[in-house]
C-alpha cells in the first residue's frame, strides 16, 4: 500500500464539516474511509473502489457505517447499491482500513464523545464557526484553502479523480449536485 492521502471540506458559514476522506492506493484499487454531512447527520463508511486505476468497469464497495468486519454492504457504482448478501472484506484489509481510519481521525477530527470536544467547540464558537457532531480540529483549519465559500484541504498527493468519482455516488451531501 502507498502513502495515505486525505481531503476535507468545511463550510464556515454553513454546515461546518461537509466531508472528510482518506485513502490509499492498492494496485489498481483505492481503499479508505469517509465521513460527512447527510441530512444533519454524519454517516461514515469504509470503502474500496476496485479497478479505479484501470479502464475496466469500477466497483465502489462500502460498509454499513463503521462495520468493516460486516463486509461490503453497498456497491455505489450501481443504481441499486444494496448488496445481498454482503461480500466479506479480507481480514488483512480490515485491519489496514481500521488503522487508516484511526490515524486519520486522531490527526484531524474530534467526535462528541471525545473529552477534548468541548474545548474544540468553544474555539469554534469564539471564531463564530458552525460546530456539528463532528469537528475538524480547530488548529487544523489554518491549513485549509479559504479562497472559496467552502474551505478545503488536500494532502499533497491527493488524486482529485477519487473525489470526482465518489462525490456523485456516495451517500453524503457533498458532491451530490
């Protein structure tokens, strides 16, 4: 597996965190985790886009929430994405994805059950920023490009084509236009 890449989008005069995604390239595939705003909630999922770096037909598998051990439950490359039965996720990939999510979330995000959440929320209030159930660490917001109404952060090697592919398909509001 390659170096992890990430993207985050934040609306400072709107919904706050719109989406966060981290992934690694694995041969022709892309595997990772996302979370984002959907109808005032923050669904998340692990994902695998099979054959992303190939001309072949892609499969955009995702888990039901954070249940990577429950298998791939959706194929968002299809108009009817629910998979029945679920497709098992390779155990080694489960562990890699779980670790990827843990490291990314620890570096970038704060959740309501985190003891540091209240301090982050207070920092957001002091800057008159929207604070939902999931926050980007306040000090990380300085790293975002703020030239547009939606602030964004791209890691150095992030491939825009990953986001362009996922946006219209994933179950988040971001990119659904």
